[in-house]
C-alpha cells in the first residue's frame, strides 16, 4: 500500500513540469518518475489533484466497452514469469548493459515510451519495451530477464512487436521527438536502435571526455559486453563486472580510469530500480 507522503512544493513543481513536457504522461507514469527522483511513493489521486489544479487534465472517461476489451487483452497477451534466483557463480551475458539500465532509470526513456504508446496499446509495460530494445543483443534470455527484472515470453514479445509495427510512423516519430530520440527511423526496429543509441549517448556523459562522443558499437565493445555477477539484497543491487583475459583494453589505463569514473558517478547519482534497490556498480572490473 502506498504511504501517504505529503506533497512538497518541489514534487508538485516536478509533476507540473513533466506533465507540460508530455501531455500523454499518466498518473501511473508520474508515480514511477517520482519514485526514481525522490524515492517517495505518492498516490495517483494526489498526483491527479495537482494536474487538475494546474488545468493540465486531458479528456476523462472511457466507454465501458473499451474497458472490457482492455481487460481481455491484458489477460491474454501479458505472460509474466518470475525471474528465478541466480546461482552464485552465474555470469550474465552483456552485464555492462546494467550501465545502460541505470542511465534509463535516470533518463526515464522506456517509461516515457511505454506511457506514450499506452494510448494505442494500454497494456504495454516498460519491461516489454526494454525487452524489445535489448533482445537483439542477447543470446542468453535468462541474462536479459535479469536486466529488465521480468521474463517476457518470446510469444508475447512477438505479438507486441507486431502491434507496435501497426502504429503510424508519424505518431512514433512525434513520441520519439518528445523524449529526444532520433526520429530518423522507418520501422519499429529502427526506433529500438535509436533508443539504445540515445541511452548510450546519455550514459557517455558519466564518462570522462575521451568517451563522451563514442557511439553505441564502440561503447559495446569496451563496456557493455562485459560479463556480470549480481548480488541482490532487499535494498541494494550490487553489480560486479568482468572482462576476459584476452580483453583488448586489459593494459589500457585510460579505459580503467574511464570505467571507474563512470561507475562512481552513477553510484553518486543514487539510482534505484523499480524494486527500490539502490544500484551500486563496483568501480573495479575483475578478470575472468
């Protein structure tokens, strides 16, 4: 149950600013953004009061028939599976993607995408969006499930991908523009490519200057493709990254300093997962 935190002026201003920047942003989406930024849970009714007070409300009410359709689609299409605990010695593929995950939680890209698309597909979730963005880079689906914190069935991903492909490109480009994603795409897969490039670009600002203009492929080779082990506690998620013995940058002091700088910067930003675990990245990469 949500705790009845009192709305501060800072949180109220944040709600108004986010709603003005994205009129399609729902109360559900705002609760998530508030949790990320302030580590507080605010009820949707309080958020809705702020929206109404500032005359930012959209059309209200839905036909009853639409509610029934949404319920049926939700039950049919979303197949959630709990992610089983990882064995202590299990190495996650592309563990460096947790750097992108932290950047996404700070930027709110997948939450904004899911919220914007929910007008067309009400049952879409940020975990489904994340799965569609990251899955082309994963062979090990268990590793992907731990990254997005939910195992999305392959059939579910396929169905949502087909439905998303049916949304007019103009709408998708308008949504991408709102959250500063490159709008130069011609299909849904290119939107996911541009999304991951946006996350990589945002993340690069946590690195020192040598890495701030590297594109996704170069960052993938140096950082995102590293393996990882997780240590998960109720309030803390610790990520230890590893590189192989034949890693090209094994003797590169600039590489080590860059990673250490980025991980410490992300740790200082105090980024929380949707499960309210503080993300901590070990600034020292170990050798496999």
